[in-house]
């Protein structure tokens, strides 16, 4: 079994895996369109985390990490991830394209929050998302740490890939965060 990480699973792996491979999936965009009331926010003040939305451009790519789960760990890891991703995420199978071209593309599972789930926040301007992120905190820590950690991890994993939405949000959050500290 393979799992695709494109959000916190890129930098916060809290399950057993056999190996990991950097690569991408096609036809999606990574967006901060999901509310978090259980990790990076609370029900009264939800944070924002990423999900994937279908792209109008079939060749668009979302880079991340594929984790191979050992057969003996599948049940435990699945139970753990089903709980971790309980706030509106469901499983989907997609094709993963390894960065290493000597490895053939293969199917894997990912967790995606669709528009139908109760915590789907939907589109907003980068500035509005940044204001929400800077002001939110949940049991897993400040929402801004999620943005910073994901942006940094993506720069390390795929240094030649520019994720416009993620990096624009990171820049906006850093500016607001700095302004807050200056006052």
C-alpha cells in the first residue's frame, strides 16, 4: 500500500513506512480551502489547511511524497490516518509519478477533502486566507507553522518547482506575522 502526502504528511510523518519517494500527481491543485477545527484551529475559530481541487488543466501537478506501507502495518496506519484525516477527508486512488524517471508511475491512496464536506472553506483571496491563518491555533499548534513547514518542505523536496498558491500564502502570512510582532 502507498499513501500520498501533499500537506502535513509531507513534513509530519507519524506512522511507520518502508520507504518514501518524491513525485507528483496530475490534474489537481493544492489549495488552502479546508477548515481545520481539530488540528490547526478550533470549532469557534477554524484554521486553514490544504486539500486538492480538480484542475481545469489536466497537466497541472501537485508535488509531494509517496510512502510505502509494509503489509503488516497497513491496518494500523490506515486506522491512524482515517482518524488523523477525519475532519472532512476521504480516500481516493490516483496515479503517482516519481521524480526518479527510472521508477514507473503507480497507483496510490490519498486523502482529499471535497467541496461536499462540512469543513470545506472554499476559495478566498490569499490575503483573507493569510489573515485567518495568522490568527488561528489548534491542538497541533499555530496555523502559521503548518504553512511555514509545508513551504519549507516543498522547497527541499522539489527545489525547482514553484507552487504559486503555497508560496504566495507563505509570503503573506510572514508579512502579517511580522506586522503583528512589530506592534
